[in-house]
């Protein structure tokens, strides 16, 4: 399986999440691409890649909850969650939760930026 995770390295929430996923990906099964890096080659518009979580699994582009599920399947500890998300009902529930999160994401980003500045 080939898995590429497209993430926004300019977002403090994304940086933290990707740092955790890198630690959990002990087999190195995932290639992480920071779309905020001007040198990164992106398969889609960078704005779209920053707006929603995207993963390329075996050449197929996924976004939102389906993308998270694909990433989870590549990490042994999270694999059961990723497999459960193959159920259509579970995936719809996860997508609904993800869309709700996106509403609050700008506020959470501002909080995370303040925390980062305070720690420096």
C-alpha cells in the first residue's frame, strides 16, 4: 500500500497531529508532505489541501474522514479505527464529526498559535 498524507505545516494543530502520527508510524508506511512548503509538489490546489485533510491511498485521493481512516489503517495502533470506518454508517458519522470540527478549527488554531508563542 502506498500512502501519502498532505498536511499544512503552517497550522499549529496540523503540526501537532502530524508529529503524533509520525511517532506512531514506526514502520515508515506513510509519506508526509507539507503543502505549506513552496517546493512541495501538490496534486491539487494548495488552498483545498489546507482546507480539508487529504490522503492519497494507492493513487486514489481521499479527503475528510475517509482520509483520516486511510491514515489510521496504515498505523497498527489505529488500524482498528480505520477498519471500522470502512462501514458506511461509521464513515458518515466520522465525516459529520469532522465537518463540525472544521467549524471550530479557526478558533482552535488561534488558541494553538497563542500557546506556541507563549512557550517561546
